[in-house]
C-alpha cells in the first residue's frame, strides 16, 4: 500500500486547492500537506464509496501523530457519501484517509484553503 501523493495548485486570492486522487482499497491514505497559515478551509469528497468512510486528519507534530478533524460546530468530518464541509481546526499538516476501506472504493478528496500569510 502506497500513500496517495497530493497535488496542490495555487488559485487567485492567495488560495490553494489540494487533491488526493483515487483513494482506493489498495491506496487508502493520502500523504500529509503542510499549510499552517491556512484559513477558510473546505473539503469536498466524491466518487464511488462502496461502503468506505473518508476522514480528514490533522497533525501538529510533523506527521507522526494524527487525529480526526472536525467541522466548526464540532462534528467529526467523516464522509460516507459525496459532500462538502468546512474544516474547524488549524493544524500544521492535513491528510485524507479511508478509515473504513470498503469494497471497490475510488474517491477523490479536494481541500480548498486560503493562506493568511504572504
């Protein structure tokens, strides 16, 4: 099993879009990305779930320890179907991971974030 390496592209307004593409049974963890100054974060997931659950995780210690992220109201971020939500916590690193792998899962996860740093 290999981690999915994310692709980050810069968008107008000091905004970035990160994509973890093809999270599947064989490749169910996305490598972490570092955006410690990011604010206004949203995540969108879509594709074939096949019983999978995708979560967004954060790390403050450079990727050694990971914890599930939450929406601003405190609800844990866990996708069992396509959707889009805001991200509450700020962190050093963020990654997407299938916490329940499912059968035939093939998901794409987009993270949109705006940097407050220039």
